[in-house]
């Protein structure tokens, strides 16, 4: 790496990619499309300290102080962790010369986490099976994570341009 140490670069790529996803979610929200409630993510994570990792319905679980902030922190922490995993998988050379296809494919693969871990643990079932529209929700998740993957590339390319 040139100007940025690899860890700092990964941190910025993860934050940037997550911000791209958030702009997408904001746009969807403005169009009336339901999006993730990061307060509920914070409530779920907040219950970890109480030894509770799964809920029949997270919206019915006891509120956690500062759950919205905790949810946003979790969201960005996961984005940074995913950026780190991408660099571990592809090597630091990707940070110097980012390419779209691997970032997009990686972003799409990250949808496994909500489908197989978060949604079941928050009461929505595997692949959102306990929601009123599972297929629609899964496709929305897939699109959101594809946007995150595109964000990995956009953030990586922007930083590679700055570091050059």
C-alpha cells in the first residue's frame, strides 16, 4: 500500500461501502419500500449481553438503551468486517487495483448472514420464511447486498485513486 496502511484502507472501504448501501436504503425508504430497522438490529445485539441470541419476534423483545445507535454501530462494524474478509480473500492487491466483479460477487454472498443468521435469530425465519412476503424480502435482501458489493468497489476505487 502507498499512502494508507492496509488496515486503515480496509476501514475506509468498509465504511464507504456501507454508506453506499445506506444511500440505497434511504432511496428505497423515500419510495415507500420497507427497509431494515437498525434499532431492531441494536435490540438484537443488545440482548447478547443478557445471554439471549434468538427471539420469536425482536420487535416484542424488551427495548435496549441506545438500541438505535447500537444497531448503526453494528451495521457499520459488519460492513468493515466484510471489507476485511474481501481483502483477506483477494489480497491487498485488490485495494491497489479494485475490480468490480469480485466485489459484487462478495457483496451478494454476504446476504447469507441475514438469511441464515440474523433473520432466524430475530424471529423472521430462515430466508425470511416467517414474513408475509418471503420471496420479496429475500430479493430485496439480495439487491441490498449487491449494492453493498458495488459499494465495496466504488469505495475501493475512490481510495485507490486518492492513494495513487
